[in-house]
C-alpha cells in the first residue's frame, strides 16, 4: 500500500462546469493507464467501489434497476435509494445519487481509458465536489495500478493536505464562490 501519509493531491486539472442557471454540472476527465473493462469493473463492482468511491453499493451497478447507495465517512451514513438508468459495459454508466445524476463515460485510448464524469451538484458546493472526486480519482488510479492508497472520503478527505488548496483552485477555475 502506498504511504497514505505522503499522498498529496496534484493541482486542480481536468475539470470544467456546464452552467445552466442555478443548475451546474461538474465535468471531470481523467486519463487512466488501464483498459476500459478494468475501469468498468472498478466503477460497478461493490468490492471495488468500497476501495475508492464515496459510497457503498448493495449490488453491482452493471445492470439497470434499483440500487441502494450509502455514503461513507459522514457522521451519519446517508442511505439513498437510487436507480441505475443506463449500464452499457464497458462504456457508459448512469445513475442517481443523493438526488443528483451521475454519468460515467469510458473511452478507449491507445494508452488506456479516458474516464469522464458528469455530476450535477449544487453550485454552492461544486468546488467541494470537484476536490472530492479529484481525490477519489487519485485513489482509483492507485487501486488500478496495484498501489492502493485506501479510500479517502468525507471528513477524512478534508483533513488531507491539499484539500483546501484544491477547493480554492477549482472555485477559481469555475468562477464559483468558495463554500464557507
């Protein structure tokens, strides 16, 4: 396992925001050095999700239908009844979480996979969402590379060096206020 204490997230990068009035959608893009099938498994398999994602799933997300997603790292777990709307392995996954929609696209590259996440988030917290997903993507990359850092979510993510810097960098990039 990579040394968690030495993990510091890199600079804010690969993110944008689509603004539609009060409805903002975070768009995060990360190139991973792993084939789409491997990335797909990490996005859908509950055992893999429990290693990097900010929630646990009660079943595999690779099939359309109801699913229960439970947040991790919060004082009280938030349990959300959700629905996988689209699951087209290994290229497209859509579901809702906490009243917001998430869309994952996996595009094969010669060197691996381009992973794109669209997540509609309350505009007041969009820089927090970007910072949180940034850290999750780093943890996902470590997991896929065979150098797991271990899940870093919720209050624990906020304690990590670089958290406040990431929020400020993303807020500046998006033209958003930094949440208090």
